[in-house]
């Protein structure tokens, strides 16, 4: 999987990141920076994408 791929994320994580990104854009953050910050925030909240068949507790 190439670096930066969002393939391992759940649909809920992707949806949350999109909402976070839109919030940053409304505050005047440029699109690319908003996207970067949104995924950084999502990773911090959920611990990143699912890896293998591991479950989160």
C-alpha cells in the first residue's frame, strides 16, 4: 500500500476526517493544509487505520 493511502481506514474514520477538513476550511485554512490537519486529527483520535484483523478496545 503506498504511503498516504487511506485504504485501511473505516468508512466512519473517512467520514469524520471529511467533517474535520470542512471545519478547517471554514476557518480559512487552505485546502491541502486542512486535509493534512484533518487526517492528523483523525489519527490522533482513533489511532490510525485498521491494520490487519486486529480489533480496537
